[in-house]
């Protein structure tokens, strides 16, 4: 019999309904009510874990920075467009290209040139081994 470990969280939200704290992380939102920074702990004195910069004319993340617990930069992800994402970390620069057909994602080209194709599941099929 599997053992289930559950803990009760006391989540706190701001006046706009945004999750602020209660799960060991503290979130700060910008003036446009967008997630801006995530800190480790219960307030902004904790270590900065992630920060987001938004596209100036679109409502989407442009740059996401992720930090190690010691505060040093782990990676920077730039969402240039829905077709192109660049990740920079200590191992190098990695470019991902996404291919769409009729506004549906059909393929991802990885930094090493390999391709990963997306296929839509047939209607009524869960893809979980049913026949």
C-alpha cells in the first residue's frame, strides 16, 4: 500500500487574488499585476530565486532569470517569440525553435538539431494505453 505524505499549507493572497506566500516562497507582482520576483522564504529578504521581465507591448514574459540558492545566476531564458527561445547558462547558449501549423505547435527543433514532433491525440483517446 503506498504511503501518502500530505502537508497543510497556509497560503496568503494579495487583494488581487495573487498567491504571495505560504509554500516557502514569497512572490512580488509589478504594477501591472504580473509576477515579477520569487524569493525563497516568507518575505523579500530571502534569496531571490526567479525574476521576470515582460515584453513591453505584449502580455507575455520576455526574459526569465533563475538563480541558485547562493544568489548567483543559474540561467537566463529569453522568449524572443513563440517560435524562438534562447537559454543561456554555464554550459552555453541553447536555441530552441518551435514550428506551428494552423496555429498549433507541431515540432520543436532542439539546440543539437534533433526534432521533436507533436501529434494530436485522436478524439476519445487518453493516450494511456486504452484500446
